[in-house]
């Protein structure tokens, strides 16, 4: 049985490949990356193949002979729009007769009103229509998204936020380990809503105080005040708006649903939030 991980050179992919190597053996794991030189440096013992989502021919070549794929979603903003680029991956899997794909998706992807969910919904639909065996790994927010909030508290400065709802934050490495476990085994579920315990920013701030021993203020501000605060810390307007937009799916409630799918797939508890915060701040 041959396994492949696509977009393997990112943070998620690097953990997922290491976990999959442990589970099924390095000889059975093919690493697929658009930058194969970077992949060779990262994964000296794995077979590396070049595969760019924007190039159907390269993906078809890369996935030849592969049985089970961990399909990591790419980032928006490429030369080809993300839904089309990811559609190439699906077409390549069909051409290569891939038997199973675990796709890294978005919480509640079929119903979510968040614009970020659209590409994921289209990709899930393309996989279903193609008739490939699948599991959808719908990842809630990576705790790493909150690095600005966490670093403010660590520096004993006000920790600001604007979104007044909950998210199921967990370490990215927990999501990646669970993804490797799903692709390695016989997936028991078609859909996994992967999440940590839903928390508000006030609750995240309380965990941050415990992790750092600091007693800073956790302050809700308006969206515009939040953007201004990011700009005054040195970010340009476009980057500040982008960072602020990561809280929009929290404000809308799209990330508030709880689920124990992540702990079940991991076969252990999700990394406790205080430990997870300490781990990120120590990097
Ligand atoms: N739920 C959340 O909170 C959350 C947060 C962040 C990201 N995400 C999603 O999770 C995915 C993995 O996150 P990450 O932290 O690993 O992101 P990352 O470190 O930015 O890695 C993104 C990966 O996608 C690859 N990639 C981008 N465009 C590609 C293309 N056209 N063809 C092939 N590979 C391509 C990149 O390749 P290079 O190394 O060559 O750039 C890189 O390996 C993201 O792409 C995003 O869809 C979710």
C-alpha cells in the first residue's frame, strides 16, 4: 500500500509526514510538493515527487501508483484560484485510480456561511462526485493563528480581540497527527469535525494568564480599532485587515461547535490549552 501527502512542505505537512512515516513506514510514504528541493531537504528518507496543484499534468504524474492520499488544502491567492487548483488534484486522483483521500477541509463546510469555506465545499463536492473513497477532516482554528494575542500576553501587554464568540482552538500538530492517523487506518467516519474545546477570547486569555503567570488585560475592541492597533504595531493596512479577518468566522459563530472527533482520532486527549500555549510561546 502506497500513501502520499500533498502540499507536504508546509507546517501541517511536515508533522503529518513524520506521523505517517511512524504509522506505515517511511518506504510507503511518498512526499508530494511543488518545491521538491525543499521537500528533499525536509524528508531525506522519503521518496519525493513534484506536484503543483495548479498543474494537472504534474499532479497526475505525482500520484501515479498511490492508494491513499492525505490532501492538504493549499492557501488562497495563487495564480489559479484555489477551487480550480484543488479540482486538478481531484482530477489527478481519478486518473490515477486513487482509492482513498483524506481532505483537510473547513468546519461545517457544507453549511458554513464564511467565505473561506467556499473552496473547501467545492473541493469536498468534487471528491464526492468523483466517487473516490474519502474522509473530510474539517479543522477548526489552529491555535497558532492567535500568535499576536499570545505574544501580547507573554509580554504582559493588553491582549486585544474583536470577535465575540467561540472557537475550538487546538495545536496544528494535533490536527496533523489526527490526519495521518485517518489516512493510515480505515477511516471510520466520512466527516470529522476536528476541534479543541470551544472557548471565547476571554477564556483563551485566562489560559494565557495561567501559562505565562502574567496579569495583563484581555480587551474586546471594535474591528476597526483592532486593525488600527495592528497597524500601530507596524503592519501595513492590507496585512492588518487580513489578520483581523481571521476572526470573522469566530464572530459569526462558524467555529463555535464542539466535537470530540479530534481526541477520538488521536486516541488521546487534545493537548491541554495551557500546555499548548506554552509550547507555541517556547518556539
Ligand atoms: N484551520 C485553520 O486555522 C487553518 C489555518 C491555516 C491554514 N489552514 C489550512 O491548512 C493548510 C495547511 O496549513 P499550513 O500551516 O501547513 O500552511 P503553510 O505552512 O502555509 O503550507 C501551505 C502548503 O501548501 C503548499 N502549496 C501552496 N500552494 C500550492 C500549490 N499550488 N501546489 C502544491 N502545494 C501548494 C505550500 O507549498 P510551498 O512550501 O512550496 O509554499 C505549503 O507546503 C493551509 O494551506 C490552509 O488551507 C487552516
